[in-house]
C-alpha cells in the first residue's frame, strides 16, 4: 500500500476485537453478536407453556408468568415467525408432522421453587430526626427458584440448550408481618428478572462498544503533534481524515500504534478486508507479531459476521434448498416448457409435498407454467413411481403425453430424520433425456 492511497468504502460496521490500554480516544460503533443458543436455521417457532415439577398452585402461576415473559421477549426480537402453541396441539391431535408447520418448539420447565418459613429477628434502627436508636422486629421470607429453557427442533428432535437459571429473592419488613411480599409475588420477580436476557439467548443482537486508539510511544514532538491531530479528528468523527493521518505516521516511522489505529479506522469505515491487507503489509514490513494477532482477530470477526448474516437471513435449510432448486430447475428448463412435478418419495411423502409446494410457488413466480397436478397427472405420477428407476425413454414420452407435460420434475427424499437428503431430477418428456440432476452432496441434506 502506498502512502496516500484511498481505501475503498464498503457499507457495514466492523471492528477489531481487542481493547488496548493507554488510548487517547475511543471510537463508538455498533457490533452484532450471536445468540447464546445456536438457533441458526430456525425461522418459525412455537412457544410452549412452561412445565411444572410438582403441579402446585405456586408453580402453575409462575409457569404462566414464565410463558408470558418468553412470548413477549422472543416476539420482540422480530426474528421468528411465531406459531401459537394451541395450533401445535391441533397438529398433534390431527397426527400431522410438526416439521411441516414449525421449525422448533421453545420449551421450559420449573425445576424447583422453595419457600422458606417466615423468620423474625430483632434489629436496631436509627431515627435521624430524633437522633434516637430504637428496636424493631424484622420479618423475612426467602424464595429460591430454578428453571430452564431451550429448543427442540421438529426436524429431528434434537435439543438446543437448555439454559438453566437459579435465583433467590428475600422479602423483609419491619414490625408488620402482613407487609411481606407473597411467595407468588417473589417468584414473579425472580421470573421477570431472569428472563430479561432471554432475547440474547435466542436471537442475534447489537451492542454499542467503544474501541480505544493505541497511544503513540514515539517521543518525537513532530510525531506527537501529528498524532494529537489524528486523535482529534477521530474523536470528532472525521474517521477518513484520521485514518490517512495515521497511515502517514506509519509510513514515516513504522510505528505499530499508528498502524493499529489506521487499521481500526479502516475497519470502522466498513472495509475489514482493507484493514487486513494493510496489517499484512505492516507485518511484512516490520515482522511485528501484533499485526498478525490483529489479522487473526479481524478474520474471526468476519467469520462471526457471516454467522450473524446467516441468522438474520432467517431461512431454514428446507427453504434454502427450495430456493436453490427453483434457480437450478428454471435455468435448465427449455423455453416455454410446461413441467409437472412428481412426488417420487416412498416414506417421506408428506415432507416431499411441502418441498413441492415451495418449488411450485418459486417456478410460478418466474412465470413458468406448471401443469396442474390433477387426477390425470396423479395417474402419471403413480405410473412413474411404479416404474421407479427402470423408466425407459418411451415410458417418459408416453407418461408425459398422458399428463400433458413437456417435462417432469421428480422430487425424492431419502433417509430419515437428520440424515434425509433431497434429490431432484428434471426429465425432458419429448426427448426422454435428463435435463438436470441435483448433486448427491451434503448441501442437499434436509
């Protein structure tokens, strides 16, 4: 990098993940953080009522509070499509596959609530007005509570979590025992206090941080004056001007603090790759291991940003595969093709129908006419399924003519639970040729 080169600006916020002492200025910015629980791929969510461990009235009331807190706090993240728990119960009674309707269930359970007996003791109080000391009877009651929560993926029943919370609150009052908070009130306070961080457990979030600039160690008065100006520009939000000043100081002195500050400002301006490139040059120039350490931190931040983007995207694996197949199929179909979609799945036909509906919707959005899967097409589908892997060219042409389709999109799901894989094949019914075959790789796992 030559002195005075302009660093291209890219949108986004990026920072170095290290706090260094001896700074003169701190740069504020927002940082995206990953949730405590790995909820990646969960888009639709149902919050189920918290369970109790002893079915006492106190636990039932507290479970209701916890459920309400979970509902309001998770909904406030705007990260999930919420499905009512009553709808989940309806699906269960109808013996429907929950995976076709919701990605995960948020569940919780009260492990224990222990209420201590009311205790009394004598205590001294001081009246600042009369300057007298007097004795009171202090009544105390303590509630200890433990609960946990987590997610269950409907896809394979895998558990995410749980997060366990335990807390204690003591209520005390002078002289009048009736003034003690009830166990129900104390348990509610514990629930509300410990659910306050729930949003950060389940969804990405942003925090505001201040990253300090490193203090210049070179005592030369001219360098100190230039550093002071650069710090002032950075403190005033003139990051580009400050960045160029620090780069100039580095080229003149090979000062690592100047290089670090320049890289920080390059990163803050949105060009993390540019910051990495600059620090790589610093390492090549000076061999300073701190430059390599900062490069490693920046790359980790880039990895984290990619994960946050994946969370924010909000698509689950099934939706990603459907979108991929829509793009692949539409690119392989000949002009004015009129395909029909065949469910060629043996055991997971209900899930395959969900995938087919998604592909159908995507192709229609691309103005591709889909031959209606009416009774005639279903007869063709059954014939195709019966022929299985032994479909000849003549069979394809014959079945296509019967169904009124110029192409077959055959959808098959093999395997079970976490090992299921989607396979899609597109057949040209006029020529009896394969137009597209999806890869048999992990990217096709459902």
